[in-house]
């Protein structure tokens, strides 16, 4: 009989909430900094790992911006995308929808969006051919930027939707940067039939989720865990089955919940809401998607059937055409059938 840990590591998975720049490993960051003669707060993998260790949201943004500042060429983008896919393949994550913020690199060093996406697409093709896994990109607006960022990013998304781009996202510091700031960008998505995925209800309360719903009519909500504070919102999420992308360890690191035992995830499931499990920015929170499933299984006593249901339900939340989703569902069934029965 396989241990629950072995089972989790081998079971097929999908990931819906993970950031490309937030997945850069310390040794890669050192390599990139050396390549571009950028000085970092540390010069060893251990030092970077220590600096990566989450302190507060401001520190988190500082790390994120440092990573972005080290991404200066298309080769850098292709490198991090390939390494990301390798990490996903190691965990048997068959499909990922990955948030990517090319706007930062464009502002930092004028690296064009189309070149950045071409580099990502080269990595995507390689991942599909060599690793047998796929990813789609959610191109997000960094919400701390001026409203013009919304105009720029939405134009990019419209130009390349379907060519590796699956949605427009909204990320960055939630407080003080409501989605209304970028209303026009979301209206453009509505007009073009392009899905939106917004971070909301993480560091800000239920009103942020209501705003995201009103402004963008999102396909999914990034985090959304603070919905539990508003019974009306819980009722709405239950009725519409609007999916929430829950990132347990990220929430604990950011102080949204004091511990996994006190996290609202079991409550969300009991309330019949549609949730998926995700890693957000894995090296920064010292986690992986497999680690997230394992920590939850141990803390909440999830059995293998629960784990299978959660992963299958996450497949249904992917922004894929139904034919592709059907193919993936079939692959999941086959892999589950090949693994040990309960
Ligand atoms: Zn996120």
C-alpha cells in the first residue's frame, strides 16, 4: 500500500494559480543576476533561500521586483519557463494555467511583450513534446501600476489570445488598487469574449471579491478565501459555483490565516463552494503543489478519494475548449485507474 505522500506525488494534477516569475528558483536567480551583472542581497543559494523566506507583503513585493529586474532577454524568459515546466513535470502536474507579468519586464528594460510570449511559447512547445505537459498563460495587470497598464496589457491579451494566452489576470497588492482602476481593460475582455481571472479576497475583504465580480465577471477568483466573512457572498458563490483558487501556505505566510488548522478551506468545501488547491509562488513560500496537497491531507484528514475529487474538479475549472478538457479528463481517469485502488 502506497503512503499518502507517495500517492500525492504520483497522482495526476493540474494547477490554476501559480506565477511564472514567482516560481524562479534561487539558483536560477543567481544565474540571471550574474548574466546581467546585477547585485543581489545574497551570493549563495542558501543566502538567496534565506532572503526569499517570506517576511511581509512589502518584502514579498521586493523579491518579486528583484526577480523581474533580472529578466532582461528572451533567453531569460525561455529559461524560467522551461525550468518551471520541469518542476511541474516532476510533480506530475499535467496542465498549468500560469500567471505571467510581462508588463514589469517591458517597463524595466523595454523587453517587448510579443518577444516575451514567443519565448514562453517555445518553452511550451518543448514541454509538450519532451515532458508531455501543457500550460496556458494568464497575462496579468500589476494592479499597483497606473490605469494605462490596463490599456497596454489588455491590448496584448486581445492580440495574442489563443496563442498561448488563455485569460487576462489582475495581480499585485490588492489593498488600495481595486479592479475599478482597470474597468476599461475588463470591458474590452467582455467585448472580445476573453476570460478574466482576478486576485481578490486575499489581503482585502469580501468587498474586493464583489468588486471583481461586478467589474470583470471573472471565470475564477484568485484566492477569494475571505468570502467566508460574508454569508451573502458565500450564498452567491454557492449558487454560481464560481471557482476559487485557494493557496493555503501562501495565505499563512501572508497572515491571512494563522495556521493551516485555522484556514477556512475545509469550511469552504463543507459549504459546497468550488475550490482548487494551488501553490502561488512556490519557492517564496517554501512549498510545491504536491506539498500543498500533502499538508492539507495531513491536517484535514483527506483520503485518496477526496484528493482525486479535488484534482478532477480542478480539471473542470481549466480555461480549455471542451474537447481538450475531455481529453485531459480521460488521461486523469486512466492514470487514476492505473494507480492502486482504494
Ligand atoms: Zn497569486
